[in-house]
């Protein structure tokens, strides 16, 4: 029982609202100071420092910088215009635009909270002017932001690939199908609600092929980024880390010389945002590595694997149990933190029962994104509610149709490996 004390302490610190990185290192230090004092403390510190001295992890700050550059370069604005041309004529126009924009931004920002914050500031005020209720506008903004980290090159895809030891390029390809399905399911839910409430389109008529073509030419530089990254990695032109560097350079060129919205004064702001976001992510990764060191010493992953295999040898039942567990944990722990903590525990268990770790990665990431929409600690929920100034109870009344839509997608990708890995299988 003593071996589980650090895990208990970790969850207590979560509930006390201690930042995830500090909660991880605090519970780990408790173990190495009080329960396993045979390990020299300098070894623990060395584990903390060396855990992020890895070339692949350099991809994380580079892709974070890509998202920051996009916001200053005018690329986000062109994606917004593209989404409006494609979906503005539909019932519930701007709400449909909201869904499409998140899908387009997924290949750019890769961050649910960044996408939620951006759309809360840009789209929600316009939605309210067009007659959408504020709680509904907040709910669809939060729900659509769950798509962003699923579509490459989201940082969660990179982290899972590194943890589960699967190719980053394959993980990127695997993200497209669930991301598209999530977008379509949300658009169907928006249509149903909009018909009931008579939410009007934002465009009087469907865009002509000429209008779509004209906007596509303007937006092609933004749309080319995720496809160029994946194609380059797939044909072996560059590694994920090199892809991040190329994407940053490409965004700077587009911002300075094509859209001409990026100015020299923006560079310090971009660097500051990148450093802040990277620091937060890297502290979590380093702390999680030390926590993982404790888990390895105490054989916790093996114990969980044995427990799950004793519970069931049926992979279908196992995946259902894990889904319920992740949905529950997602109510309390931010998605990225849940990924770093739980993936090392669960991947060995699913592999032991013959579940493809690439398939499990899709299930895992879709699941934790849904958790970000649910009380009591859903990160996207709080981001949107605080920016839009919506009461939590009003938000919860509006979010359920979208959660149900996303759960349908989760069940589909869980129990249909063919659907979940459709795009990676095309490249086998």
C-alpha cells in the first residue's frame, strides 16, 4: 500500500489546485525522501534535468512558436475567412464557421485552450450580435476547440508518440480521421439546435466556386503548413523537430512577405509567448519523468497491467473500462497532464492484450479532449466561461448536445480500428 502513497498525494495536490508540474515533483520527492531513501537525491535531480535533454522534445517549443506566429501574421485571419466562405451559408452560420475554424486551426495552433481563447475573443462577440445566445456561443466555442489538438501537428500527438514509442508521422496521420469526424458531428449538433432556435446563416447565399477558389488562394499558405509537415516527414525529408523549425521559418516568411501583417515589433511578443508556454509544458514533462521513475521502481505499470488483465482478457471490454476511467479522470485533470501521467501506465496494458498503440493513442487523445469540456475542472470550459463571462450553470445546459456528439465519435474510433486508422493504413 505504501507504494501507492505518492499517487494519493498527487491527487490530493490536484484537488488543492496546485499546478500540475509542482504536484508531480512534490509527490515524487515524498517517495524519494521518505519511502525510498536508498536512492541518492542527486540521482533524482539528474533524472529531472536529463529527461528533457532529448532532440525530439525540441519539436514542442517549435510547434508552440508556429501557433504564436500565426496569430500575428494574419494567417489566422485568412483561415477565419476560409471557414466563413465554406460554412457561412449553413443554418447556424457563425456556429458552423466556429467548427470549421477549429478544424483549420488544429493544424496550426494544436492547442485547445489557445483555440478556445482566440475564438472567444474573435467569433463569440460576432455570434452574439447575430442573435446567438451567449451560453450557446460559449458552449460551441469550447466544444469545437476540442478538435484542435487532435488534428496535427498538435503537441499532444507529439507527446503521446514519444511516450508510446510510435512514429510521430504515423501519429499525425492518425489524427486526421477522428478530427474530421469530431468536426462533422459538432456541425450536425449545431444544425439540429439551430433549426430548433431558428439561428440564421451569416451569408445570404452559398459561396460560388469562384469565391471559394479566390479565398482558397489567399488561405493556401496557411493550409499548406500541416500537409507540408506530414508529407515531408512521411517521405523522410526531415524529422519532427526539423519540421517544426521549417514550419516556423515558413510562417515568418508568409507573415512578413505575403500577408505583410507580421512586423519586427511582434518578434519579442512571439518569443515571450513561446518561452512561457514551453516552460509550462517542459516542467510538466520533466516532473512526469521523475514521477515515472518512481512508477518504474515500484512496478506500478506492471501491477496495473496485471490487474486489468485479471479483470478481463477481452480488448473490447478493456477499452470500454479505460474510456470510462479516462472520462472520469478528465473531469479533474487537464488533458496534457493526464496524457503525460497515464499513458506510461496504460500503454503497456493495452499492448499486452494486442491493442495497437497507434489506435490507442487516437482513443486516448479524443477522450481527454472531451474531459476538458466537463465539470468540475475542464480547462476549455473555464477558459471560455471566463473570457465570455458566462455562468457555469448556463454553459452546462448548452454543452451537453456537443458532448454527446463527441462521445459518439469516441465510440466509433474505439471500436472501429479501420475508421480510426483509415489514413495511416493508406500509407502502409
